[in-house]
């Protein structure tokens, strides 16, 4: 054997071993199915079934909202999955939905540049917050409900009064295409990120910029602070979930999410993180051990949104396959499908 062929052969064997080892590890991760599936039906049988952009859970666990490309806001009974209302106040793709922490108000936004407030009283009436913004991809309420952050196309993050809806402040965004916003669990910090691959941190109360953290060479699509306030997770088109120190923004470690672009992140308690995206699979991670615990399978299209029901320990997902899926993280059931 020549001197040249030996390192080539060794390298080939090493690469083959690494691939085999990664496949073996992947095969040991248990796969589970959803405990319940809600399939969104179009309002007219002649129309296409809507793609889901965002789901939001009322903190009182009474309502579940779903929005998407058919311009509608759907409101479900969170316990039964029964469709309660369809609203058509938007005139273009609805990208974001979020409940205020007191559960009395739902905010929605989208490609029409409108932000809508929906009061969760007997009439569930909309209140037009603003009409003339660019496309709004992301919304986030502060934990006390006093602030609503909004961002999308444009070089600003807009901060509104979370109760009256008045514009309170404009912050300079890191780039002109912001896809993700997150408040820390104590409400002291706000993080934003998007196409620039930079996470910008602000003091939420004063609006002072604290740090810019270069996280990725590609677009960041999802941000999430951990409930205990120690971690900030960021991910996107680089297909890696990056864990940052929540206080400093310093990168700590990576979770090797390789199944596709990451479009959604959600902490399921202080030590578990769910990630999902164009790979059609939800990965459930132990963030302390940096280990994948479960793969939640069943979606047949990109998963765009994740939210965790802490009371029921249930993860809720939605995506391009036009379904909302509920995953019981305590008692993993056989999937059953209902049409709404």
C-alpha cells in the first residue's frame, strides 16, 4: 500500500464510522405521534385548506387561536378542539398571533401591515391597533402584558402599550427583515433577530441597546428565552439550535438540528426545548445534557409554530400540512384525527 493511499483509506473509514455512529444514535431516539390532531377546513368547500403560520394558547387554557394564509383568525375551544369563531379582519396572510398574559386579549398581525387586538369577551370584537406598518412577522407580549413588541420588514422594532395599543417606542432593529422576538421571563430584556443572523438585546424598560451577538451567517427564524431566564435559544436557516447565555448573549453550545431549517422553538419547562421546521419533525431536547430525547412525528409539511401548555404538559404545533397537533408529553397516546 502506498503512503498516499493509507491516509485516504483511513479517512474514508473514519468518515464511514462517524456516519454509522450518527445513524445509530438517530435510530435510538424514540419517535412518538400526536395525541390529537385538528385539521383546518376552508370556510368554503371550493377554497384550499389554509397553511398555518402561528398558533397561540390563551394562558387560562380556554382558547386556542390559529392563523394562516387564508387571512382568517380561527378561535377554538382549547379543551375540546371545537371551532368557536372565524374572523376575517385581515386582508392578507396572517403571520403572527399571541395572547396577552392575562388571557383577555389576542393580538394578530401579518402581510397586510395591520395589527389587530381581539378582546376575549362575549363579542370577541377586533380593535384596529395600526394599519400602516410593513409586513409584520413577529409579535411578543412582555410577561406583565404592559408591552407588545412587533417586527418584520423594516429596520425597526415597534413597542406598543399592551393595554391601550398606543405606540410607545421604536427601536433600531438588527437589519430590515426581523423574524423573531422574545421577552425574557422576568420581562427585563427583549431579543430580536432575523436575516442578518444577529441577535440584538435591549433593556426592555428603558429601550437601551445592550448587545449585538453574531449567532449565524444565515437568517434566524426563531428565538426563545428559557422559563428560568438562564438561556436564550436561537435557530434558523443554518439548521443548528444555538444556546446562548441569556444575560450576556455569549454562545454556550449547539444542538445539531440537521433535519431542515428551524422555524420554531419552544421551551417545555426549564430543561426541555422543542425545535421544528422544514424537516417536518419536532425534536425534543434535554438542554442540560445537550441530548435529543424524542422525535414527534406526523406532520407532512414544514412546522411553523410551537407553543407549550404548561398546565397540561402538552406541546401544540402547526404548519404547512394545515393541521394543529397536540402532543401529550406526560402520556404519549396513539394519534386520532378529528376534522374542524
